[in-house]
């Protein structure tokens, strides 16, 4: 079963703008991960945030985690055409990953 | 380092036929996963191996799906007989260990179309 739910389902932005997507989940987690999938490179791990962390940065990515609200957000700053992809949150619960349905991001030139 | 290898990349079969997918994980990775990704959805875990033992196969439809990981390295996933609803991308992933925190490394997938 898929625990995470991403919002919005789709997002279209101009190059250079920021993109924010959210993930909500139902049960307690060990950590939460974000993955990107595009046709060229398949599914790629972006960032992992542990349940005792609140915020994490990696390059142009910023992830937050609020375990009290069972939610996470992924912010991509200064978007580029290469950021066009589907983004999935994956919750680590009971030592296995459960993926959401993803947010499809389109970056317009 | 070489990534996770999968073959074939594409497969078209008729319903009730059988099909097999192959995966070679990153060298040294003890844990191997098979996922099914239906169009418009996220990947769903089918089976998880730790070395050559099964850790979790709770979501594997065992009446038609089978998987093995001989010698704790490469793995095959088989569907017999296939149904229309098996049309999906089958992803293989590996990780160095099964304990958190960890990230999984995915292969390019095999796109299966059942007609």
C-alpha cells in the first residue's frame, strides 16, 4: 500500500522560479526520502531526512519534516529545465519504503 | 561504479504467457528489491532479498509471481501466467544494507506490456 500522498499532482513553473511540493503520510516513520524520476535516468535518490530532523539542504533542494503533522515538503530553488521530472516521497516504515503517487513538475523555458 | 543493470528494457507478451526479468545489483550490495510501477503511480514493493534470503514478499502475488536470488547476487522475477493488469514497469533496486537509514539505487526498469 502507498502511504505517502504528494500534493499537488502536477506543477508547471517558469525556469528560475521555485517549486514546492508536499507529502503527507499516515503512520510513524524512521525516515523520509525524496526521489526523482525522469525518462532519461530512471528513479534517483535525492535526499533523506531522519525522523528526528526538521530540515535538510542539498544543493538547490530543501526538505522539511513535521512529524507532528505527518508531512514533509520539498523545495527546489531556481528551477532549471533539467528539473522536469516526477518527484516521489518515500516513507521508511518498518524498514521498507512506501512511495506516494508523485508530483509531476514541468519547468518551462 | 556500475549501476543496477536490468534486462530486457521492454517486453510485449500476450496474456497467459510467461515472462522473466533479470537484475544485477551494484557490486557488494546485500539487499535487492523488486518493485512494480503502474502508470501514474509510485513504485510498489513486490519482494525484498537480503543476500539470497527473502525478507519481505507480503505484496508479491504468489499465485503467478516468483523471484529468486541465487548466490546472493543477481536476481530473476518471473510472471506465469501474465494478466493484462500486470502491464507496468518492473524496477529493481539495491542498497548496501537493509537497516536504516539507507538509500536505494534503482535500475532503468523493464517496461512490460501484456496484450
